[in-house]
C-alpha cells in the first residue's frame, strides 16, 4: 500500500469535517477581529481549506460569517417548553439578552445586520439561518399557549414576536437605553397583559 493510499490527501477529508473547521476558523476571526476580518483569503489560510471550497459553499464572506455566528449561538437560543408561556418567553428572552450583551456577540450580530443591508447573500443567510428559525420557534410557543388557553385566540403571534424580540434588537442597534434582563422581563409582562386570557392573568403575580 502506498503512502498516498494509506493517508488520504487534504482534499479528501470528509465534507462535514472541512465545514466544521471552516466555521470554527471563521467564528474565531469574527469574534476576535470583527466582520471585516472574514475574507475568503483569511479563512482559507486559518482553516487550511481552499478558497474554491469556500466559494462552492458560500456566495460571499458575509454569508459565511452569518453561518459561523449561527453555529456558535444555536445552543444558547433554545426555546424552553415548560407549559407556562410567561415563564418560557421570559427564559428565552433573558437568554437572548445575555447573548447580545455578553462579550462580542452583540456587536457581531449588529455588524451582520448592518452589512446585510448591502449584501443580498448575507441578508438571505441571516433570514434563512437565524432570524426566521428563531421567529418560528417563538410563534410555535405562542400558538401552543393559545391552545392551552393562556393567550387569547386573537393574539397575533407575529406581532408579539416583533414586540418582544424586535424591541431588544432596537436597543442593540439604537443604544439610547440599556439592554438588560430586567428590560426583557418588563417587555414580557407588558405584552402578555394585553395578550393573555383573563383566566391566565389571574394565575400570575404581575
């Protein structure tokens, strides 16, 4: 058996292994140096992958940066399902606020949102891989709460998501006021006082 047969070449690594290495390298650049540092040249050099591979999987460096951000934040944004909508939304919104205010994560997502305004590929990646899946999780939780009789039938899930998570994004991008877990709690109580059924409101201590 030749050495070449015994030891697969660089280009023969499993695709998932290559992708994982690329995303890890991109995440390091993104969080250490910001969005401007994520170029195909730098990522290829740090990850040991070819630029051809990067162009094959991502249309722009911005789309690659978005993927790396999603991969690094996914576990921190899981949506709980305890059966109590107030508790679940408060838990998830607090986790979201912690993500945005902990270290570089908030500035990174702000950079991605800003760059998405002029990068259609990044905008599509941001929506498909991050904002829409997160919105769907919240909408599903709200619809389950309506089914349990905790929220009124006419409560609009999309509007509630905009009121809650949209308000947090607003404070991130327009920092006139601070973004905190206390603010998240106040948002939840303010929104649910309007959307909750009378029976559910009587169970709560506002």
